[in-house]
C-alpha cells in the first residue's frame, strides 16, 4: 500500500516531535524535553501543519488543545514510534538489570577451573542472568547452532574455518602426559615419540565425527597411531581412571597440573612432535556488535586466565 504524500514528506525527527507535541500540548515543554530551543520546536510545528494540512494544536484560553485530526493521529503515531524504537541498535548492556540467558557450548578439555569461574562471574553480575553450558559432541553442529541463534558462544580448541564465524584466541597450552605417580613411564623426564607410542592410552570420546582432535590429528599427519585402551565420556573422570591403571592421558598442562596438585598423579612433557594446544572462542557475525555478547566474551577471557601460582 503506497504511503500518503503527507507521510512521505515527514522524517523521523518530525514524527518524534509530533508525538511529543500531541502528548504535551505545549511547545515550551517539548523544547525542554528535547533540549532544543523553543523557536526550533515552533518551526517544526509549522512544518507539520503545512505537510499535514491541519493546525494540529489550537489555542483554548491559556492552553493549547489538539484538533480532531491530531487526536486521530495519536494512536497510529505511537505505534510507528514504538516500531522505530524496536529497530534501534542497543549499544550498552547492564548485567545488573538485564534479564538474559547465555548459551555456550564448551570443549571438555578446558582446565577444570574455567567452568566454575565463568559461572561465578556471570551469576554474580546480575540476579536475572543465567548461563547454560553444554558439551560439544559429534551429533551437535555448533556452527549451525551459532548461525541459528541457538548458541551465543563456543569455547573450543578447534577453530572453525567458516567465514561467518568470528574467532578470538583465549590461551595457548603445552601438551603433556598425565599418569599415576608410580607409573613405569614416570621415571623418564620426557617421552620420545617411540616410547609414547609404546604406551597404552586413555582418550576422551571424540567431540566431532570429522575432527580427529589435537592429539590423534597430529599423529595421523606423521603416519602414526597410538594404542587407545579406553575412552571416557568426560575429562574430569580421567584422573580417577589413571589412579588405578597403567594408562596415560595426553592433554594440556593446565588441566593436568590442576589434578596433579590434588592427587598422586605425575605430569611429563609429551613428545616434541605435538605443537601447543590453542583455545579459542567462536561467535557468529550476527552477534559481533551485540553489547551483551561482547560482555559475555570478556567474561570468558577473564575466566580462562591461569590460576594464581
């Protein structure tokens, strides 16, 4: 339906001023509300009268009252201004007053302190904030979930090559081997690749059907394959399995040392062939300028900081 010429000839500024004039019925009060000089509001009123072909506000004793046409404009004008307000970009986020649910998919291999630190930071920032974290698994397409708005953020050690995903580095971690303290291999200060391949290994259940992961992916490039004797559904079961077996677990130093400080476990450097693990956060281009998403990303960075020595 084509717009009437009178409406096409008005911009948002004039519509906003008209809305205030019909609400206040006073040029001086509208000037005070908008911070503009009274003559400027008077000029806007003259422009509105010319375009709409109606006086809009008329004198009635010491005050101004709306005309019949102006009264008819009130409801549709309020709706127009309401819809315009909905498309304004929100450039701020106040966690103390916001009601917001953050949905994050995370890799299980993150250091054990990351999860409680992130939950504590978000829930302490606002009583109406929620954080829902889920693990990354082969059946869940995190890139598609980010695109469709099912997720706000992904924290992982496998960067995604999709152009519509933004990536921010979190930290880099040395690859090490975790084993029980009296494991036969613990007497070696470091492990050569040949010795490493001769061991029996504990591994996490794959989080992706397409990605071999930072350990087996590196071995595959060199033509080697380790002997995986068992897998576990989550990383935090690993220390308890290692205590009662001769298995070795390959992981990042921060994860390994956290448990080695608490349990009779030993950390040894992995073979030099393994490059450091790099951890990232991923988000969709649609959320790049979102104030709430930016705030969330800063909380993730803070939660991923190393534990104090």
